[in-house]
C-alpha cells in the first residue's frame, strides 16, 4: 500500500527556492522533464524525506547512514562499481551492477540556486541521518570513481531517495 502524500512539485528554480526557504517538502524531475522521472525517478529536498507523512511506501523507510554503511561494506573497496548500473554513465569507471542496486546517474539539484547538475556523471541519495551541523549525511556515486562516497548535504538540495524495507 502506497501512502498518498502530496508534496509540492517545484517545476522552476523560483518554486524550488520558495519551498526550500519555507522548509516545505518538494520534489522535481531532473531538468523538470517528466521523461527524466521515468528513467531516474524524482529528486527530493530533505523536507520531503523527513516529513512525518512518510515518503516511502508503508513498510519501507529512508535508510539511515548506518544502514547505507551496511550496504557499502558488503561490497568492499569497489562498492561503487558494484552498485552502478552498467549503462548511462559518462566514460570513466563503469558499473557492473553486481549488487542489483542499479545506481543510475540521475544527477542532483543545487540548493542555492535550483540549478541541475550531474546527469550521466553523478547519483546522490539522501539518508535519514542529520549531522551535528544540521546538514544531512548522504551517499553518492561519480563516474570517475569506483567507490560510494559519504558526504554531507544541505537540506535544500534535490537528491534521489532509495527506500529500504522495514
């Protein structure tokens, strides 16, 4: 059963910044093109990820930083290569999808101006874990590297979500 949650669809940079400034849950498709939603899914700000109504289907949740660590530790030093889809990435370290994760290079949306970057070059996912500074810990794959990176992100950024079964 899916939850029917109606978050704001931010189709312009102005709408994205408005939602971010007002700490409103928002989503978009990469470059605001619906066909990118079919390929990559949606990009969400952290206000959508942390909304009490829940972003994931019933029985699923946005993984914590420690749950992401469990996933990457299963695949060792080359976890990124094993998590990447074998297609859709710029030339660089190719993916094998040995894990079945099928990480697609769906890009992200900058928090400060609402612009899009990274299609074909990057995949970035939220965790549910905030750090001490109020940022959020997330995971990313980049076309030039063979491992999954851990970084902190501004809550107003637009990033992908992977739900984990409870």
